[in-house]
C-alpha cells in the first residue's frame, strides 16, 4: 500500500502538521479520513484522531467514503 494513503498514527500526525503549516493555521475545525485503511486497526485510527483533537490541532474528525459495515 502506498504510504500516502495509510491512516496509521504516524501518517495522521505528520499529515495534520504539514497541513497546518501549509494553511498557516494553528488548528482546523474538522479533519477527515476519506478512505478506510484496511491495513490499520480501527482502534489505532480512532486513537490517533483523538490525539490530534486533544493536542488542539482539530476540533472534530469525520469520515467520508467509508462503508457503513467498516465500523460495526
């Protein structure tokens, strides 16, 4: 799998840092996980986004293009 399409902790943390630098902002309202990453456990994805929120980089996180049965 291409590393730019993973949703592991390392990628999420690096991505929000780079995004905020490009936008010249301290935080964003919402951060999206667009495609589900079957190679990363759901718990790791959820914890990573929670950390981003706890660190004050985003207020919310959401998903798009995820099948409903992914989170069941």
